[in-house]
C-alpha cells in the first residue's frame, strides 16, 4: 500500500540518501519541508531524483522553517502523513563548539515543533535520527547498548541528547509513536567537506596533510563508519517491520542502533581512502585532540545486535561503501570545491 512520508532534512547529505532510497525501493510519496538555510542544497534533491523523471511526481518540496511552529496552512499542504522521518538537525561538532547557544537552540526548537505537528497529524511512526555521541566516549572493548547512560561531551551531542529527551516526553505524555535510532559516523556521496572523509579526500588531492585527531600519546580515534544508504535501508526496514512501543505496555520508546560492520581507526581510514584514490602514501598531521578540539571523544562504539536480531542486514559493506563514495566523488570534484583538473589521474 502506498504511504506518504514527511521527510525533514531532504536537502541535506543524509536526507537526500533517504529520499533516493525511498524512491528506488517503494512507491511511496514524499513531502520535503526545506529552507536551504543550513547545509541543505537543492542540488542534492535534484540529484536524488534525476535518474527517473517520474519520481518528481511523487515528491512535493515545501518551504517550511522547522525552527518555527508549523502553521495550519503548511500542515494542510503536507497532507495526510503516514510516517514522519526526522533527519534535519545541525550536526557539526566544531560549529557547535564555536557557537553553542544558537546550535543547541536550533536543534531543540526544531524537534519540539516537529513533535507538536505530529501530535496533530498523528502519523503511525516518527523516526528520530540521533547519534552515538549522546553516550559519550566508549571504553576500550565496550560497545554502548540501547538505553545506556547518556553522557554527551560537546554541545552537538548535548543538543541531540536534548532532542531524545523531548522525544521521550512526547512519547510518554502525548502518545507520539517515536522510534529513536542512533548511528555512527556516516559516509557517502555528496557529503559536506566539513566532515572527515570528504575533508580528507580534498587534502589528499591537494597534496596536503590529512588532519587526524590523536590522544596525547599518539593514539588515533576510531569509528564504525556507515554508508548513508545503509541508514536509509534500516529506516525503511523499521517502517515496514517494527510497531513502535507504546507507553503503558513499555516504560520507554523503541530505540535501535544502526552500526557499521567494523571499527576503523582514523589513520587507517586515511590510508584506505588514499589507496582507493590511487595517490600513494598520504601525508598525516597528527593533532592532540585535547588541545585542538575540546569535547572530542577518542572512541565511539555501538552494539548493533538488537536490530540485527530483529532481522535487518546492511546492504553495503564498508569496502563497497568506500569504493562508491571515492569513485563518485572523483567524478564530481565540485562537491569537494575543486576543479576537475585537480583530480585528473
């Protein structure tokens, strides 16, 4: 049966991958509320739809600032919403450290307005995208499990923890059918160059050292990297297969971790990228994260066993995810802010 999805953040990196995945794997219709004032750009939406002109008939792009209440006219434009997928949020740690107040205020206002709308629209599912960072750093050998203690280390992760808290209260007080998913570092095509993988690719192509944060003893940070299409696939699986937990039957909403297949330290990641790019050994700039980036956590790790046990499997391996990302980006160097002449090999 055809469903209608309200997808926030559709002009952003992750949201555009979710949009493309929905177009490819369903016959659903999608409404995209946008402002393009943050990191979203129209080109990502166009790129997600360009392979099939008929997809445009299934997508409605609506100007809507989610940091303000959703007015009745805009809500009527959205139509009947079956599923609400919330991807939209400010998401860069460095910017949150530079300007914590506006950053946190944006993310809290946004989720509050979205959930106020959901109270009236009554979708059967509200998927909230959150992050591994709400748990703080993971000790060696440990992977955080769903509903471990929340201990954010920086303003970005604090704003995401605050979003989770607002979701929890709307789930319990108003019965909004929230499902929270926590993901790890996401990679993929069309990512902003403020993020580690495109920033590293750009540095390698320009012959510059790739910056890697390390401990005072020289140990690099590590992550479980996840392609954006794997996240999109997990969300589609949850929409089709999971009934949100309800207060009364449960003491908390549904929560799932969406996890990459293996842990990779960031020096290894730089070398993996350089190998795929065919550029030889990369230059490295190892920076003590304690002095250069307050609130930085050396290691994040999530246990993905719950979602795997429920039946979801990631469609893209890490190797395939990196290969796709590198090959596509080298064909489209404008997404790195580089002319084609700088990536000729």
